[in-house]
């Protein structure tokens, strides 16, 4: 409630590209739902959280792509791994 | 006895750190004395080395005097630097209100922030050029259109343009430019795609038969960068002209007809 009064308007202004919708759902814990462009939904339960924590989670949802949270295979994703030709034992400089 | 052992291990630690941190910039100075960039990097590494010594100072106050003579000289130099260091260390946790501090701290992580762009054609087609870039303590071999996951970069938000200025090597199919250790004129442009958390890693500690079991969850904060442009090396431009292609096509036709 305090978050919705104090920090939600500033969050809305900072992110004009986002569509922020508030719904009152009775009988359920309060949660943040993020809808991403790859049709992914990320739900974060914010029961018993301070407004600063809720803002932190909201910014995290905003910063992230909707990728599935899996352990990374490589830190470097590339389509063209070699520019000067891949090295083999036959290559001589 | 214990005092002497502690000091020796500390001295060994310090020499290890000297060999790790000081050696690369010193070699750069020997090779290129005119270039200003290596000179800039040296004070930074010295500062960090002296900050380590400022901690060990507390331990060495009541130690034996045999090996203290070497230590004392460095302590005196550290005392001048310590004041600046403490100020810098205390500010690290606070908000960086002045913009100059942001750019300084960002330069330590080898990147320069550029403004956001909405309708800017930054994403080009693949060019056969690569660069070896250093961010923080990790180095990546990078080409146009790659994505890179690094530690969370402060002072930049999603959809920001970055310029990574610590470039160690540039390469193309015909040319290779090696930096010693950095290339001063090279620049790699990147765009921040996302700031996200890695998958959860459970750190589980157990000592058997001792009733000791600890579970800790950890999620590392990462930044995904997309590399858009590499500058500082000649790129071969493949020009698509209509006339030469048509001439090339015509000739084989004629030859085929003649044959």
C-alpha cells in the first residue's frame, strides 16, 4: 500500500515505455507480475516487504529480459567465433 | 616466534602482490615512456597496493625489528596515500552525487558511459574484426554483434551506450595490432542489454560426524553487453556495386556461348 502511494508514480514516470496496471485481488498475497516480449511471465511475491524492497524487485524485473533463469553455459555468445581462421595444428605463421 | 612468522608471511604476501600488480605497468613504462596512458595506470595499482599495506600496518606495530626496516620505508609512503584512500573507500558505498566521481569510478572498470539513444542505428552487420577487451578483471575476445556477460556494472542502466577503452589487441583478416598493454586509440562500443541475476547456486558445507551443516544460496548479478562497433583498425569494406557484378556475369556467359 505504501509502495503504491509513494513509489509507484515515480516508477511509472521513469519508465514511460512500460504499461503499469494495478489490480486488487482479494484472498491472494500481493505480487508483482512482469510480462516480457518473449511471452514470459515472472511473478514475484511481495508479501510483508518494505516499499524500498518492492522498488528493488520492480527495477530488477524491469532490467531483465524474459530469459529463463538457467546457469550460463558460456559468458561469451557469438555467431562468428573466428576472424583470422580457426587454428589447427597445420596452420603455420 | 609467532610474530616473526606472521611478518614473513605478510612480506611474502606483499611481494606476491607487487609481482602481480606492479609488474605489468612497469614493463609498459620501460617499453613506451612517451605514452601517457601507462603512467596513469601505475598510480592506481600503487594506491591499491598501499591500501593493502594500510591493513597490515595494524598487525606489524609490535613486531620484531629485523625485517621492519624495509617495511617502515613503505609505511611512511603509505601514510600520505592512506588519507586519500580512506576517503575513496568510504565513498564507495554511498551514492555518487557528483558526476566526476562517477566517471572516475567507471574508468577504473574500463568503460565510459555514453548517453541513451532511442532511434539510433547502432547495430550493424557482422564485420570480420575482433578485439580483446578487458572489463574489470576479465578479458574477452569480442567481435561485432557478440553478447558478453560480465559482473554487474555500476553507473549504467539498460539501453545505455558504453565505450570500453581497455583494448589489448585488435585483429582483422589482414592486420593485427598488439597493445602494450593497452591500445590508446582503440574503442569498442557496446550497448547494455540487461542487468539480471544468475541462476541460484547453493553453497552447501558439511563436516561429517561433527553435526555441522550449512546451506547458503547465492545469485550473482550480471550485465549483458552487446558489442556493436570496434574502432581503431582498418576494416575491409565490401562495396556492392551494380556494374562490376554485371560485367562479371556477362563474361562467363560470353565465354560459354563462344565455347
